[in-house]
C-alpha cells in the first residue's frame, strides 16, 4: 500500500488537487479492502473524475487551507517576535490551528464518502454532518492527521507518506462506523 501513499502524495503536489487526490486514494483503499480490482490506472481515473466533477470545490478547499495555515503561521510568528507580544496572540494561533484541523477533518470525511457521479455539494454536506455527528470518528481522523504531522516534523522525508496515511486514517474510521452501525452517510 506504499504505492497509494506515493500516488496520493504526487497527486497532492499542486495543493488545489489535494481533495481529488484524497478522494481517489480513499476510493482505491476501499476497493482494496473489498477485494475489488485495484490498479494505478483506476486510481488515476478516480482522481480525474473527482477533479473534473469538483474542481471548484477543490480550489476553494485548497485556498482555504492555505489561508488558514498562513494565518496560524503569522499568529505564531507574531507571538514569538522579541519585544512584541500582541494581546491574544497565542489564543489566535491556537484557534486558527484548531480551525485548520477541523477543515482538514471535514475534507477527509468528504474524500471518504465521495463516489464517482456524486455532487460535491452533497458530499460536503454529508461530510460536515458526519464530522459533527460522529465526534469519536472525527477525533480519530484528527489524531491521524496530527500523528502524521508529528512524523513529518520528526523525519521530513516522511512527507511523501503523510497524505496516504491520512487516507488510511479516514477509511479505517469510516469502516469502523459501517461495522458498528453508526453510518451517518447512507
């Protein structure tokens, strides 16, 4: 499954294609778990379908993540500047980081529930509802995101595995929901 990690990482290089790459990666992992045909051409086809059906959503998701990460970085930098402590700087950085994680969790839920032919507006609505209804599952997805971020922080070369690990985390969490009957997106 290292191939999935590498393929999703390559497809995520232009940030605006990340949502489509995650959707294709999650669909590929679901096919693998269900013992269906899996191949790189199928993953590429799913990526192309996800991108062409939702390029507007992908642009907005990529732009929002970039803006939020930039805001969190700016808040942290301002808070660390010598002799300059803006009031509420640490709180602003923490809240912005929390919003970044929340947006990423909803994006990952959307990637998990996407199917070819589905409209991204409905997928986003289902993902937002799933993130709110299934707090333990959202916590698991957020934990997967944070663990992979720590791994990349400790050993930067693992950045090529990070996006694939996010797909594994959300697919495992989604499968947990299906197995326990808590499927909020059926």
